[in-house]
C-alpha cells in the first residue's frame, strides 16, 4: 500500500467511528491514536463513564500526571477523530499493581 503510513489504531478508529453500535471500540482506538505509541503503552482506557468522561488507568503516578495534563488535548483529538463530541474529559486513575 502506497501513501501515508497509518497506525492500526487510526484504521480501527476510522472503521468504528461511523458505527453507533461500536462506540466503545471507536473511543478506545481513537484514544490510542490520540495518545501516541509511547503514552498508549502506559495507559489503557476502560470505558465511558455516565458523565461522559473516559476512565483511563495509568501504570504509574508519573504517567497519570501526564495524562491529566494532556486531557483537554486528548479529548479534543478523540472527538475530532470520531467526528462528534463524545468525550467530556478523562478520569485518570492508577492501575492496580499486578
């Protein structure tokens, strides 16, 4: 395939964005793309809360702080990718230790 390289997250976000029944996978894919590969390795989204915020688990406090600081930009990118206003913000928590 020639042209611009695209991540798997970008392809999935595009595929799910237009499907109302696939809101959760679309948000997860768009969030991974919005974060970029480095941050996405240290965070995982767990679902949309009733108030419109996305629950995100971070591996450490340092990553949680970065996610919190970047929350407005990440939400803007996810909403732009989905073509509609879905995310109202992020609820960032520390992931339980394994």
